[in-house]
C-alpha cells in the first residue's frame, strides 16, 4: 500500500533559511506537516501544485501590526489579510491596553489561525486612533 501525501508542491524554488540556499525541489505535506519525499517511492497524492516559476518558503513573521479589528481604528482581520501573504506569525504592536486586553485576547488572539504575540499599550484603552 503506497504512502499517502495530502499535498505535493512540485518544481518550486525552495528557500531554505537554515542552509542559506534556494534550490529547485518538491515538498510533500501530510497532516499539516512537511514530510520527506522520495521520487523513487510510489505515493498516493491527494492534491498536487505545480510551483514552477514560484518561490516556496517557510512562513514569515510580521513584526509590527495592529490587528485589534473593531477595537482600534487601524485594526484589521489578521487571518484574512496576512495568511494569503505567507505570514504565519504576527506581533501586535500594542493595539490593546490593560482595560481592553481581555477582549483583544479572547476575540482576536484566541480565535486566529496565526500565531499571535502582542504588546499591551501603556494607555488603558490601547491605541484607539
């Protein structure tokens, strides 16, 4: 019985920061994790993406955002706006303060697919405008 792969990303220029290289290769994903892929093995592949002409990279970190949507004027929906750009983690630069932090944590941080880190603003109400 062949091994299963959920997604095979083929022919991409893969950025490998730990090796400081960019090389053409295929990447296999199973259960949300990158797994070893050997072209000589027969796999059952659920979905395949041809990344020819594209770069494939690990997730990026946005180190300064304001994502307290509906809590601050500059706030926006983190998942909707950042994930499509390859961002997998973000650091909120103090949108909430001590007074509204519990709402920010409950409605934004705890409900996001992104890994969200944050600062708490010195103002009790955070960055309102």
